[in-house]
C-alpha cells in the first residue's frame, strides 16, 4: 500500500530554484498526504501509504543521514515459522553490520532505501517482486516504485520500442529494461548505490537457497498462515484452480472466525460457482465481486479508472481488471490481509511443459528461433509496419539473451532448468506489476512466491513435481473431501481425477473449448459492456488530433476496428481496442508531461 519517490542531485547540492520545482512537482503527483518527508540540499524524499500502513516502515536519523525506509512486506523464516520483520529488525539489517546479501535473502516483497556514509542505496527482494525505477537527467537522479511518477518528474520522456518488443510479441516480456527511454528498472536482488551523483547498479540471477525442511507442505502452510499467526484477519482469493484449493486445505485447520474467502470475475465465470460450493462446505463467508457497470459510474470515472490501472500495471494486465479493486478496498477497510494461489505452478512443473514436448532440442541448445513460435502471443497490430517488424526482430534477440543468461546446464535436470528460466525471465515481467496494484490497496502477498517456499519445492527432482503431485498431497490433508469438487482451468471444468495427468487435462480442455465454440457464448463480457458504454469517449479519442497525427499508429487499422466494433460489438475488435487504449494511455501520459510548464527537468 506504500509508495515512495526520491530525488538526488548530480552535483554537490540542488540549486534552490530547481529544488523548489522538484518539491512542488513531487507534491503534485504524490499528493499532500505522506508519512515521511525529507527536504534538503542533497535529498528530496516523500514516502507514504494508508493510515497505520504496515507496508511502510522507516527509522534512523534523517538529519544525520543515517536512516532507512522500507516499502513492502519483509518476512523471515526461523524456528520453522514465518514472521514479519518489524522496525527493530529493519534497523539492525539496514543500519547495522548486516550486508546487502543478508537483506536480499529475506522472504516477502519489498524495496528498501538507506542513507548512510554519504551514500544512498536502494535494494529490492531477491525475486524482484517489488520493483523500483531509476532515471538520470543531467542534474539529478530520481527513484520511485511508480514508473508514471518517474515520467512526471523527468518530463520529456519517450518510448523505448526495442525494450517493449518481446512484451508485445510474446507471452510476456523477456527484457530487463523499461519501455521508457532513460529509465532503469530493478531486477531480482537489485542493489543500486548512488554516491556523489554516480549510480552503480548491481543485480544477480536468483538461485534457490537450501531447503528449509524435508517436506514442502509445512513451509507452505506457515507461509499461508503468517497473518493469522500475528493476529490479523485473512481472506483467500478462491478460484476453481488446484493452487488456491491447496491453500484452502491448509486454512481449513484454523478457526472459521479468523479467515474468509473471496472471488472476483465475470458473471459467467466457471470458477465462481465452484468456489461458492467449496465455501459452503467449510461454512466460511464468501465475498463475490462480479464485474459489472455500477449506476454511480460515469464515462469520466470509468475512463479515469482504466487509465490509472494501465499506468499502475504497465501494460501487463487487462485494464478492465480495475473492477477487482472495489472488493479489495472493502477487504482492506475491514482489516483483512489478502493471499491467493498465484504462481502455484512453481510447485507442479507446469512451466515450459509445452516447450519440452514440442521443442526439447531447442531448449537444450538454448536456441531462441524454434521457441519463438511456441511463445508467440502477439498483441494487436496497432503500430505502423516498421515498428511491428522491429518488434519481431527484437523479441527474438531478447529471448536469445534470456536463454544465454542461464549458466546452468539444462541436461542435468531440464524440468528444474525450465522452472529457473521461468522465475528469472518471466516472473519478473509479470508478478511485480500486479503486486504494485495490490499494494496500492491492501496488505497482500503470494504464499507460493516466497523464496523459502520456492527453494523447498525446487529441492525435489522435477519428476516428483509433475502432474500436481505436491498439490494433491496438500489437498488430501483436508478433513473435507475436496477431491469430489471439479477443478477449473483455461475456462474449462475438469473432474478432479484429471489433475493426475497433464496430458489428459489438455485433451479435456481442447474438447471442452471446441464444444463452447460450437455452442456459442450468449453472455456479453464486461469488456464489451464497458466499451459499448464508452462509445463517445472512444470515438472522440480516435478522432483527436494527437491520435491522428501520431507517428506510432496504423491509423486506418484503428479506425477500421473501432467502426467494426460499434457496428456489431465482438471480442476480436474489443481486444484490438483494449490493446490500443492501454498503450494510448501511456502515450497520452508522456505527451502531457512534455507540455508541463516549469517541469523540473526543464525549468525554463
């Protein structure tokens, strides 16, 4: 829930006029409400969060330049249990004799900033789930966990289309960089040191630590129960999938008064009925948020929500996911922490299974070209042909660089190698941006994504982690027979017994989806409802001078899809409009900031 922005001069100190402009601009973008404020000749800092927000901690003596703050949640696993780090822990770790290596061995997700010995150091967690951005101008260095705020501070920004390439063409980005030119994005275990205006950025690929025990179930249980152990209420995001069901099995041992479950999605989502039946069996409160237009929403409020969501999640998630924030806010108001089963696939050898089936030789050779075909999931062709062609070329280069960065030999255990490849080169380009969004609204974390948990799972040979073995063992611990309830994946309902074979699951899903395609879907999606409601907003935006004259866009294609959608709403055109709108919010952001008078990057 916390945020921060810090600016340091390149020279011996800020020019007074420059410092005043910076302070005014930071206060404009971050708002007047903050918990920590530093104004000096060598540091301007703002950090904040909600009332009594535990995701922001700070200490030391800022006047004497021996101080720290942390944004996020840091956990430590000791005495066979997880606990959250308190101020005394952070004070010892960040100002004491502990090294940055000690800090980066922690669980949780966090960014820490320290000021000591004349240096400002910024660290993030070892999996890089908490992300920060750094930009340099000729006069100063700016650091923040909000990329859109960095853009607001540096002013004249531009897109780096080469860094955007694989994120637009493939299943996710394989780049270490930012799609904003001049911005450096943190990576797993990042450590940035800023001394006398000079920036040194170090990071290293994640490697599993020693397993915390012989059995994976106890450590996952402790990760899931951490809030309850420390006296907080907990809500589990429950779907029809096997990973959240495993967490449900672990929670079922706890008093029903201390935890609840919640689900969010479309009115016709197959997950929600299954989740509802599970909650009824356990007799726990089940909160459901169906995505739908609210009578109180206006065109302007919806457009603002879509824009804010696009800026928060950095083009990595559907902008129509903004609807989930209503339920999340209510959970936070009621004092709940939130967990879910995200990235449980790390426990069950799901990652890269298709690559190993169809292109194992290419994996062993670390050859990107045969793999690109399997990883291609291009977004809509909204750009001029030159940009699209460059995307196709650069995406292959980025995938090849990601493969080359893997120093381990895939022949030793190709399944574990694929999991490490996923963690190092896919996880960092997806998980952080949803976590940023959640952190803005609630105390949230992912039990499966704790390094101690992941290390324990990866200590098992990959052959022991196939076909959901560890998940099924966890589910079997429940006193309620959870195996009698169907599973949901890929918008398909499966009998539970199919979880014993990935091959059977895929065949079942293919057959089910063919049946759905043949039968047709009579329910209008939330996306279609919103875009239909925003007809005037969309048409006005397409007709705007900024869009018409943009050198980025294949404008005839944009108008064609918009006209087609509003003559007969359909998912194909809706996808195109969503992809264009998501990017266009960022285009608009960059162009707006370039027009701001008296921007700190250009005081004149």
